[in-house]
């Protein structure tokens, strides 16, 4: 059954009660068209390979008050992080911590920042219904470079290669990754995604993945970035399992919310 892709911490609202999560996998990518199978596109499938914050300096993750990583996020301003709405609603705002500059969760590298405000899209109800976008404002300045936010919808042409990054599970039902991973996935047409998910709404969602499955985001990656180069084009939202054939990952369509993200970033 489709569901959001975080680790399922106790939600503060009933609508967040079924939050699941999202993990990841493989290597970085530029804007090209994928013509082969997952095996041809990447040297490995589920589990992928380690990624570097030097390549993805805008990638961050979210911890709860117990120090458990439950979602991802992406720096969009000096003090703001975009994430999924279901992540922002999974934990009380006062208990969310943004971890920036820490590639390996087993270390003390980077910076831990408290969240002072969580803006959640007012039309959000649950991930499967869309509008799965939130912007967190932190106390202090984030150390990483902000990602550019896409406004050109041409980035969603079917077959365009993008990269999803995060610290989630390396396989459906598998272990969480201790370090940042990345996976290359192609954009999927609206018609194909609608066939996979009855609730698919092209106004606020976009799909990416392989028809054969095998490479995908997974639990714990919710809220993390889908990028082309250094441009944010999607935010991990939900899916049916991880890497199932015919079930691509569903992402928040960032171009729809680019103006809103910019507005929230400008606010003090």
C-alpha cells in the first residue's frame, strides 16, 4: 500500500499517523535521457554507493529529540530547509533538529540546529493527496550551500535523469544507512505514474524510477532532495514499498511551489 517515506515517528496529528519513510541508493547524475535498464544506468542496484556532501552540500537530515534520524531535507536559504509536510508534522516543531554538514551519522561532524518555525502547506492533508511540502526555519545559519529551486517544468520530461540523495534504508525492510547515499533515477511520465497510483496528481507530484524497479528512495528519505545538477526538482514524498517494479517513487513537484518556497525563505 502506498505511504509516506519517513521512519514513522509518533505523529502529532491524526493525518500523519501512517507515515512510513524513504531510503536510497546510488550515484550522481546530470540531465540526460536514460535508454537502458537500471543495471545499465548504474553499477549497482539497491544499496547503491556512498555519496559526498562535497557534491551535495545542501543535503541535511532531521532528528527527533531522541536523536533518531527520521527524514531528510534540503537547504534552500541561509536559515531555511525544505522538506516534506508529513515530516514536519511527524514530530513536534520544538523537537526537530536539523543536522547539516554530517555525511556519516556515526560522527559528530557538522552542525545541529533547532527549528524555530515549521511552515506546512495549508492544503496538506496526507502525502498521497499532494501538497506535501514544508519549510523549516532554524535558529542560526546553515553551513551548506543552498540548492537552486527549479521553476522550469521542462525538467520533468520523461526519461530525464535526476539524482535522489539521503540517509534512509538501503533496501525495503533493510537497515538504515549510516552515511549519505545517492541514486540516479529517470523521470516518469504523468500517464505512467497515474497508472501506478490512483491518487497521483500531476499538479503537485512527479514520479521517478525504473519500470523494472530496483533503484528508488526508501524509508527514512522522506523530505530529501531529488536534484538535477545543483537544482532541486523534487522532494521525496511517498511510494509503494521501495524499488518495486511498476511502482516508481513519488516526489513533490517543486516547480509548483517554487514561489512559496522563496516567500518562506525571505520571511524572518
